[in-house]
């Protein structure tokens, strides 16, 4: 990350933020995450993704781990 401004965003992040097909929840969460320490934001996003996957598996009554 040397030489990269702390407020720089990737092209992928900019594309998601500009995409009208992205949900407002996703755009809000992404914007909030981009304002945080990137390591902390990624760790929290991975926990969130795992939690949501477990919830989906429970709701869909899918057996076993992912």
C-alpha cells in the first residue's frame, strides 16, 4: 500500500458505488467500509459474509458446512 493515499478507492469500489443496480444497503455499507481501516473493514466483512451464509443455510434448511 506504499504510496497509496488513505482515501483512495479501487476501480471496483467506484464501480459498485456508481452502479444503479447495486442496492442502497450495499452502497452504504461499502462507503462506510471505505472510511475505515481496510484490514478491520475486510475482517468485519468476512465475518458478516460467513454469518449471512450460515443464516441462509439455516433458512433454506441446507445440511452441512459450506
